[in-house]
């Protein structure tokens, strides 16, 4: 059946982590799901899944226990969406997504607390979900193992020397070696995706192993920029560990990153496995509601189409994702012109200091929702009974400063789908 | 340290004085509290005035601009692009003002040509279809950074010295002379004494503060002017509004971008000069009468400079022109201190000549000024501020150690490394901001979000950065650049800023350091 001839239970708009998760959760509950969006935003991900690492933002307090952080958030910011989801639901939701991604080729280390992963900037990133290709980095730092980092000539965003210089005082056994990637002579700029693909071939992988092996010395672990395979990362990573005889880890780097591409791919596989129907090339340009049915206008290269659904989940993101748009006057929600809670004027959008301790007020603007995750107007009235909003488009959070982007996306998707399926139960839709 | 002349202030005026004196064989030291062109010299339109803007209300200034503009075009051509300029009147503008314009130009000796409206629209599609008159004049664009960098390079080649980040904190006076000047290194905090026969205060808007250290009062007002940079270039020529000089009526091309400004806001102190949201809105709204696209285009940056306005009662009134003030301060009893301030970028050479004449007279140096005949040599450290130069150089000579670092402006690793090493050789501890001033790195749409990371990695890869300098420099660079970003954050550029924060705070957690 064509998507336009069917009445879908749910249409999910937006294909970041929130939209992907919502589609997977809804399909897992047996609902028919049409998912619209191309997922291009996912490639900006690092592969790490943050739940909550910093609260309060103004004090830069970093938490090892994200669930405790959410408990504190419930007291201090009770209407923060993370607080509304709560620690228990969050844990279930995030573990379910990590499991689904693992089955789809991107395994995560089972986790109960935050881990501190060394980044290419030489900072430590507090995060919850760590891909198995990256976990030894956190362990190596924690145990201060003598560790070798590999710098690759021509990979512009990554300097192992920078990490050693920046982290060296806290990690005395850290050192680096610079290598020439096989057959890259004369190539000025190397791209992580190309290297990752090249490492999926035995010959190139063996050549790199042969270059690195004599450099190991007393190192108890070896770190690479995140280039260990594109879709075969588990196998490539294992091959390196087997051949080098020490734990090997990837270091998260600038977007567009290889783990970001893996995340996109794995979410797509997981969504397909859950039975989600996807419209990758389409953009939703309009939504009309009548009593029971939402009609969405989908635009693609061939023109417009209408599809119908009993419920709509909005997961369109913030400014980068185009879920929100600001002109000089105010912030708007462009698809449905939903109410956006926001600072009074542009004067108050940003602090005068980029790294201001309290962050920027505009990052806490967004949609308000009721207890069932349905957008409301300025007075708390629901816009449409089965329109839900999830992810970073929601107000009263600051995912960039709280280090909570994935938790916000996955947790609110879980909570909204739960509320929605309860509603479906009551109207006998499923 | 000893020298014949101490120059205070490394803007267009101070650096021009340095070169002028060096060419006369006079030894000098230039001290600058921040970096070259850190004040108004680096925060303007980059317009080399034909003089046409002043013909209606200031004949002398117009003539001065014409003469000085011609000299710079002849002798410092590498810093100038002969873009030409249009003066555009739109419906509702003062018709008498429009009608008088050609006659005023004639009297000032400035060539002009009336342009048929359809031809004007064809040549500059961005101008409003409500235009009612268009005149062409020989306006040009000038790169003030290159001008100052090459003036300093020339003077240094002749033996003069530059001290950056060196702030004058005290003068020692004995009788009718300042015998010593205390200069503090703003990085290390170390102080040193400079003994000079003559001292020229060319500190621009800061001239009043510097003179105050010598107990001399200068009657000065501060006028802040804000300008906006567009994401794309909108016009080939300088586009001026044909009306009494007012807000937001000059649109200048600057390589791949355009610059629109200014405002004029009286301020009381120099500590808090930044472009306000209200000024940004005022520019966007007023400028669109002349160029309608300015209401809807993407802006990437706003910046503000301060014009020092010297009052009529200031000092001894040795005003050589209505455009600038040269004060000998004889009334204070001092015989070796002078102030030059005000003026325009276009007339910086003349200002330098007059100031240098005064101190040479006092020193008994009779060698005449030669800056009307000696060309300004092109220098390695000056050429990287020119849009398009770095990509051309890279295409000619790229190699494995020379990857592109800034993809918006196509600045390669070798340029960044060489500029960095050159400053190190001069005894500096260079920052990203220093490299930004000397190149186009970080000036594109990403505003450094990506290239700062690559630049840091590159400098570590080549052993130039040590310790935590990369992270520290990235944080300082964003803090410094943010002042010009947050005023223009709406539409696409807001999404760009969100990406920058997602990367540097969300992923790397640089705010937690």
C-alpha cells in the first residue's frame, strides 16, 4: 500500500535522535509509523549518547551519576523536560535505544553511570552511552595507563600532539606518534570517512597495523581518531585489538564524524527492523487537523503529496534542524506556528560572553507541552489532542550546556510515545 | 630604551607617522596597547573617499580627501581596489541637495558622471528601483590592515621598532620636558622606561586618556559607529546615499562581503564599545531604502569603532584642518609632547606628515617628508589580509604540509604557521586573534567554529603550540569574536551560532575548563 493511501497511526516529523527514537518506540508498540525526514542532522553526532552530565549549568557541576543529576534537576528545574521524564523512564528508554543500536551494528558498552571520554580537543567529555570502540579511552584515562595516540598526517581536525600537550599534566604516560596513512603520499587533505572505509579492507588495515605495532613500546592502550571502519566498525576495532595486543580506542572528533555516520546508519537499520516506514526524501510543508485525523503535506522532488495519520509527533529540532526559526523580532515554530516560549526581546537572547557560565537564554526557548507531551498555546490549552512534541524543540532545557542532548531526545520520545499509546488504548485505535 | 621619537598608538595615523619619520632618518619606537588597528582604524568601512561625501558640507575636507586619495592610489596601490562609487538618491530625498551635488564636486575638483538609471540598475542590480538619481565618483576600497602592517614593515626595515600590547601608564616630567615614559607589557605586566626626545600621542579615541597622564586636558567627545558585514557581496562599487551624511548610508564592498554602516552614538567611555541590538536594527531598517536586499540578507558580523571628536576649545587649537587636530600642547609648558587625533583613514598620510613636521622642527631635523613620492613596499606580513590572495598562493604552491585550514576564506596551514613564526621571531607570544588580524582566517560564515580547531591542530602538528595553548587560544578567540556575532544572530546565522555552541560546548565542553 502506498503511504498516501493509508491512514497511519503515527506520523513522526524529523529524523534526528528524537524522531528516530520516537519512530522506533511507536513501532515497537505495534503502531503503524510513517517517519518523514532525511536524518542528515544525525551526522553531527559524536556517537556518544549524553543523558545529563552538568547541573547546575551556572556552577559547571559535573555529575558522574546522571540519575542523581536528574533528581537534582527535578528540584531545581521541575519543568525541564528531563525532569519531567524522570530518571526511571530515562534509564529504560536510553537502554532500549542502545540495545537497538547494538543490534543494528553500533554496540554500546552497558552502562549505569557517566564515563569521561578524552576528546580530540584534549577535554574530557562526561557522557553516558559510549560505543564499544571508544570505551577503552575512558578506561585508559581513568587508570592512567601508558597510552599511545596516533596522529595521521593530513587529517586536519585531529592532532594527537594537541591531546598530549593538553592532557599531559593529568596523564603522564600519554604520548603520540605521527604516521603516514598507507598510499596517502601526495594527498594533502585526508577525510575521516575515506580512511574509515579504507580500513575495512584487509590490506590497508594490515598496513596500518604494521606501522603502529613497532610504535607501541610500553603503551597499555592505543588511541586513534574515530576512523576505525564505517559500517564494519566492530570488526575493524576487534581486528586492531587482536593484532596490536592492547586495548584500542577511538577518540571523538569534529563533525561530520565517522561515528555520526554510523549512528545515522544504525538508526536507519533499527527503524527498519522495528517496522517503521520512512520517507527520507520528503519535507513536511503543512499539517491540517480535523477532529480525528491529521493531514500532512509532504513535498519532494516530484511534487506534493498528502498523507493522513491519527497522531503526529513533532521532532524537528531547534534552529539547526529548522524546527525553530528566528527573525529579528521573535522565534517562531514555522510548520504549525505553535506558541514558542522565549525571552521578551532579542536583547535578551544571548549573553555578551560566548562561554557565559549561565549559557544563553535563547537556548531555553521552545515549545511548552502538557503532561502528555502535547504542545500548548500560551495559556496551557492543547493545540490538537494527538499532536506531540519531543526532543530539543522543547523549552526550558539547555542540552548543549547540560550535556543532555541524547537523553532529552530519547527520554522525551519514550515519554511521549507512552502517553500517546495510552490515548490510543482509550480510543481503541490499536 | 632610548629613541628620538616615541609614537603612542598603532592605528593608521601612528603607523603612518612611524613610516614618515623612518623615511626621514629619524629613529622611533611605536607603542600600541593592543595590536595594530585595534581601534577605529580597523573598525570602519575601508572606504578611500573620493571626497564626494563631503562636497556639500565641508569643501576643505573634500579637497583633502581627493588629494590624499590620489597619493595613496599612486603609492600604496596594493592596499586599494579602484571599485568606483555611486551616489544614489531615492524617492523622498532632498531634491535641492541632489541638484547641487555636481556643482559642489566641480568646485572640489572631484570628477563625477551622471549615470542613466537603467545603466545603474544593470551595473549594480542591488540598488533600489526607487532610485531617482545616480552619480559615479572615484571612490575606492582600502584595506586598512594591510596599510598599517606594511607601513610598520617598511619602518622596521629602516630600523624603527614596534612594541605591541604595550600600554603607556605614566610620564615623568622635569621642567618643560617629559624625560621618560613608563610602558607596561599587558601580557607579562612588566614595566619599562622609554626615553625619547619627542613624544607623539596618536592614540585616536584614547588620546584624551594618554594626554591626561601628562596632566593635559583635551576636550574630546566619543562617537560610536556600528557597521554590519553581510554574508555575500551585494555590490561592485561603493554605494553612498546621496543625502546629507546620515546613518547607514554607505555600503562598501570588502572582498567576498559587503559592509554597511554606520550609526553615530555618543558614548562616555571606551571600556564598553560594542554594537548594540538597537543599532543593528537601525542599520538594517534605514539602509534598505537604498539597497532593499539589506532588509533580508544574512549578516555574519557587527562591529563598532569610536570616532574621537575634538572640541573647538581643545588645546591650543592648532587645527590644520576641520578633519583632524594637531595639538602642540605648548600652553602646558611642555616642549616635547604633541597630540594628533581625529581625521579619516583617507587622510592618514597627511596627518602623519603634519605631525612628523612638528616633531622634526622641534628636533631640528630638516629632512623633508617624502611620503608623497616614495611608494609603500609590499610586505609578506601585509598581503594575507587581501581577500583572494591566500587561495591563489595555495593553488600555486600547495604541498603536503600545507592543507587548507580555513575553508570559508581558503587560508592554508603554511600561511598561519608563517605568520605565527614571524611574530614569535619578533619576540611575541602570538594569539589566534593576532593571526586573524593578519589574515582572513575566521572571517567567513563559520566565524572560526571549524577553522580554529584545525588551526590549533595544525600548530600542534608542527610543534608551534605547546601545553594548553590551543584550548586556551580557542576559548579566547571565541570570546573575543563573540562581541561581533551576537548582535546579528537571527535566521541562518543563528543556526550557525548554535552549531558553534553545539560543537565547542556540547561536544568539547570548553566552557567547563
